[in-house]
C-alpha cells in the first residue's frame, strides 16, 4: 500500500498546541551543543503516530539535520517518492532501517542520509539522540539530531526522494504552528480515533512521525 487511506491535509484542525515558541537564543549551535551534552528532565510527546506498538518493531534511524545558515538554523527535510511501500509521498527526515553492518543507530542515520540525499558525514556534527519513536508501519525509529555546516553538496536518490527542502527551525519550534488533527479508526468502536500533529509550511505538509519527532525536539529544547 503506497499511500495512506486518507489525505491528512483535508482533515479539519481539532486544535493548535499553542505553546510559546522556543526562545531564539536556544536556537543556536552553541546552546544546542550544551543542551545535548547536559540534558535536563523533560517529558516526550503524548500524541504518538501509532496506536499500537508492534511486538518486534524494525529498528531504524533518521537524521534530524539542522543546517547552519547565515539567517539561522533550518531543518533539512525530504519528500518521499509516491511509489514507496511505507510513508509514500510524505515529508520525512533522511533515514531508514538498520542494516547488519551498521555500528549503531548513529551510523544507520549517517549511512542512510548519504544514500538518500548524498550528504557526506564529514559535513555532519552529531549532537545527540531523541527517544525512540514507534510508527504505525512497524518501525522503532531513533532520531539523531545533528548540525550540518555549509557548503555541502547533495544529490537525491531518485528512487526514494522526490524533493529536498529546508524549513526554518524557528517556525517548527513554535507551538502556534503545531496543529492536532484526527481520523476515525477503521473497524474501531464508535468515537475511537487516531490523533496526530501536522505542521504545514508553505506548500509542504509535515505530519505523522516527522511531526511527532519534531514535537519531541520542541519539548527537549523548551525544558
């Protein structure tokens, strides 16, 4: 099944999360290095992209690349091609399932990033990891947060990646831009629904697992 059974962009907005934005002085490479080196107590997001956790989820990793642009940090994202089996056509971080030769979750994220978008690990400074994120498609995803220093070259794998783009980190780290939408679960009891976050930006519709992981980064930076 290459596409979801519904178009999340057509669903009504239930609510806006509405928390104040992360302070701008925290959206700085130096501050981020300190926070990941000495994290404080914080609570991960309650709204998960999955309703149930698979008994044996497939290990995977994504890179959360924060690009150090002159005008401020941006988040580098991809749009997956429409023919893929999982999360087709969706906005996603570069990443994928772990392979036997990978040293660890960070190695998986770096390898997958180079394979998908041609971004070499020499440009990437790993900051740390966010909690595992379980998807409804059966993956246990480790988000690996990193700084990326320009200039760098990229080349999308045309099989997996339809587009590469950047979104200002300040936009994504503002609760006013975090929408909650819901859909009734097929075959579920009356009133049973799945809720998830969406973060539309210009013509890009960020939702599901990617939005959920961004919510965890938001909580981590606000704590």
